[in-house]
C-alpha cells in the first residue's frame, strides 16, 4: 500500500482534529519509538535466522 503526499496531509489533519496540536508531538514520538523497536526486533530475527541456517 502506497500513501502519497495528499494522503499524508489528510491523515495529519484528521489526527490534528482528533488529538489537538499539543498531543501531536507526543504521538509522533511514541510512533517513532514503536517503529524503531519493531525495526530492531525484525533485524534481530533475520540475524538469528541467518545463524540457524549455517
């Protein structure tokens, strides 16, 4: 699924209406931390799988 610039703007506006301008930085930070943890665990799984195949 590919979301273009207009889709991102629409999502941002919806979030702004739902949560208000003061909550957006907190939501962005939480999303970033969650994505970083997911990426690290995904990378770890790939490395473990690579070691098991040796």
